[in-house]
């Protein structure tokens, strides 16, 4: 089960708490089981990236249909 959820969600990824690329060790004590969604979010935060875009698909005009796509977000 995903260790980041308060409900039962199937864990699909063994995640390193401290990434190997940042000096983490490949030992059981440095791993946790996460679902794909939480693994993507944690990895993005650990490496200073923006949260991944959740929606997928494009309209007939070729523009992204997801409201959280960077092209669809309001400009600041």
C-alpha cells in the first residue's frame, strides 16, 4: 500500500527516501513504497521541479485540454 495515502492505494514504486543521485544508500531503511502519483510528486520536489501536469490530451486545435497545463494557467 502507498505509504503517503491515508487510504488503501496500491503501491507500484519502491522510492528511495534520500535519492541515490543525492548520496542516498540502496538499503531497505532508505526505501518506502509509493503509488505512481506520489512518487512523481516526491521526485519532482526532491529535484526542484514543478509538480507534474496531471491532465493529458489535446483538442482539435492542438492546444492542451488540461486546465493545469502551463499553457492554460493564468499569467502572473
